[in-house]
C-alpha cells in the first residue's frame, strides 16, 4: 500500500519521541540502581578532600633547604659528644631522631624530622650549601614545628652555627659557638619565641648574647593546639628585624634599640668612687616644727568603747554556761589517771542555750569611740633644705664603643638543633635559609600551606562532610521529616501531572498506531506492535549521596 508524505512525517515524529524517551530512561538508570532506587540505606552527604603533594623546590637562591621527604638523614650529623656540667647519666646526647609523617593531619608523601625521646639531650646538625655572610642581603630563616603531644618543658629552637673554620658537627654541644638562636621555647606557663644573636665587643673581642624583646601576642595556642606552625625570622641590613608565626607578624624591632642588653654601652656611667655627703637632705617633707598638740587631744582615749545604748536581750540565761560536760561521754578503759591526769568529759554546747538568745555573763557590744584621735603627730610641710634624691656624678665610660652595624655579625655555615625536652614527638620540617622573603613565602605555600589546608578541613563540623540523620537532634529530625513529607506531597502532585500527560500521550500514540496498523495491515505482523517509547515514573528519593572532590 502506498503512503502519503504526511504519514511519513508523522511516523518520523513518533520515532523521535521514542528516542527522546529512551534517552531519558537511560539517564534515569544512571541514578537508580537495579531495583529502582538509589541503594541508600541512610541519607548521607559526603565531601572528600583530595590533596596532591609534591616535594617543594626552592624558586630562588638559597643557602639551605630541607624537606626530609626522601626519608633520609644523610646530610645530617648526630652529635657524639657529651653535655658539659651535667650528670654523667644524662650528659650524653643520646636522644633519638626519626624521619616520619605527622601523627595527625597527614599530607601523603610529606615527612619531617621528629624528636622521639623524653628527658634526654638531643643534638643534630647539617652544613649549609654555602656560608651566609652578613653584608648587603637580608637573612630569612624559616621552618615548621608541631608539638604533636603538647609540650611540658622544652624548646624547638634552632642554632645557626658560626663559621669558625673546620666545624666538627660530631662535637656539636650546648657551648658550640652560634651566631643566631631562633624559635619557640616553653617551660611551665612561660611561652617564649627566642631571637638571640651573639655580638662581638670590638674592644675586648668578647661575645655577648643579645635578646630580642618578647613577642607582642599571646603565644600559648601555638604550643597547645597540636597544629603545624610556621616560624620565620627576617633580619635586614638596616638592623631591623621581624618575627612571624604562620606568616603573621608577632614582633618587630631594631638591633640597635630593642635588644637586651643593648648592643652599644652608654657613653657615661656612674662614678663608682662618688658617695653621698653625710649632710645631704633627701627628705621632701618634714614635720612642722612650729605645730603644737591641741589641749583637748586625748592620746589615751581607746579606739573602741562599750555601746551605752545597748540592752540585754530578754530571755538571756545569765546562770547557764555556754558549754557543759558531755553527759554521754565515758572515760576510756585505758585511761591511767597517774599517767594522764584526772579525766574530764569533753565540753559540748549547752542544750539549754539552743532556744535562748544567749547564755553566760552578758556584755555590752563595743562601738567606735567618737572621741578617739590616736597619737598626735605634727603635720608635714615642705622641707626648706630639700636637695633632691642623691645620684652619683657621671663619668666617661671607659668601655664605651659604638657599633652602628650590628647586622654584620659572625658568618654561619651550619644549622643545628640542640634540645632538651620532657615531651617527645616534636616535629620539624621544611627548613629554608635564603635572602629573599618571597622565596620563603613560596616555599611555605608549597609545604606548610597544604598542612594548614588539611588541618582546617579536618576541623570542619562533621555535617560538612558526612551528613547522617542519626547525628541530628530530635527537633532537627522532626523538621527533616516535615520537609520530607512536604517534598513527598509535591512529588505526588508531580506524579499526577506526569500521569495525566502520559495518558494524553498514550491516547495520541494509540490513535497513530491504529492509523498505521490500518495502512500497514497487509504487511504488518500478526503480533501486536511494540510501543515506540515508554514513560517511566521516577521514584522520589529524599536525598542523594554526592561526592565533592577538591583537588589541590
């Protein structure tokens, strides 16, 4: 039978509708599992943080850089000497060091140097790639510390060992000359961030420690939160310095003005041979020599007197003592009157006084004596002979010198950790020494920045990452149930509308199928025609599991 062009176009339209329905069903099958639901036993929303770590590489010129990511201590030397002025049983530097990852908030692939022993001396050092000489370039020192188990008493500071020729790191100990000491230290409730440099006296060539002022912020949290913190020291050729924790400034100053003791001694000092004259009068005020005690001043009047207006309360039991012998007490069987004396029953409050205002002899209460003036003293007047507070005369300081460039301190060529701690598992990582702050900042972003990100992610509330109905309060559960009921009601309305639309489509489909079957009745199969598309109702799912991935 021959078909007109209009019927052909109608057939193509039906074919397109069937293809669209098939595509929709395939999309639905990607959401639904084999039995028609999403395979969820409980409602859950999961957020996964994926961190990609790569060992940081310095982006500029450095004097020293260490990540420990290769798991090796090949460039480091353990001290084999003993601490001076210490008991023999604890004098050895036998504290253990290990290279291992963090105990918490690990970044896969990242490792650090860990102090492993309690109550032992630890010493380890490494040579720089080249000595740092203090000339015209800044010094930037940076490293990470994590007090993984907190800290009771101990330090996590570093020493930059002075370049004094052939330094033997096997003999590194507490008196090994250093140029700078920098880092955290704590004992008891004293939280410190050290910056100490050793300055050479140009006159006598002695070395003296100069301590920076205390940090401007409370440091306690950096010792107690068990997070990895970044410590940075920047020292500039203009003698200015600044210390940072986690890239935030905590102290700044100048080597010439903010060190204790000062770099430069005073020009003048007190003359040690000068002494105060015997007749030197330092009294600013003296008793008035012309003052006379008033005639009515009674120095013997008491400060307190009996209250003349007081009356004895009614019911006061004058003849009853406040305490009486305990009538229920018995003399102990082992009481020896020859040895212990005559036995007397212990005293107890008199029962007769329990309901009375008082017992025993009544005495008037005392009040302040309005006539009391105390011992008379002459009033004070300005001393006409006052000469001020005596001070010794000044003299030129024979030890005076002026060093206007303390930045140009002794060069150093090694970095060392010489520590005692009552707490183990102190973590060190990502040491860098450079002359460029931006190089240290980039190094930090590639290393400490990832640790900070992982720690922050792990600190987020659990429902930011795993949402479970069982974790909610009863009120929250009821609110969730109400929301689900509202959603289910809306879904039912949508299903009804979808059903009505499906019925309309089915009617149109049936009509076309009827026409096609009439037109193709000579060539059609005896079997019923298969539907060209199927409308499938989606089951309502209250919440889906969604995995959010953040790749760094």
